[in-house]
């Protein structure tokens, strides 16, 4: 995370990510009692602003249903192309 609106995501041009692509960051949801992984919940949408061979810099896209800043981003969160 560069700041609360910008994130660095691994997987850049070599992974097929392009300038202005939209990505969704999904948070791992765990059972608070057992620690069991229950699945992933898409919670932050970003738009790619800079593309490098192995990573991208992306900016938060304010969207209803998603967080308004990147404070919910954690290392290891899954990133997928937005549909």
C-alpha cells in the first residue's frame, strides 16, 4: 500500500495486466472462533494507473459496495480482473 488510495499489486505486464484495467481485491474471511478460512469476499476495486513488468500501481475506484479507501488491503489478498 503506497497510501490509503494507492496500492502496489504483484503481477504486471508479464501477467497480462494492462493500463486502466480494473481489478478487484478480495479479502480472506475466517471464522473468528476456529480460524478456518471460509472464503474470499471482494471488497476493494482499483484501476491500474502504472504498469511495470512484474507489478502494477493501482488507484482505488470509489464504488458502492466497496471500501472507500485501501485500509482493508492485506498482504496475500486475492486480486482478480473485474467483470
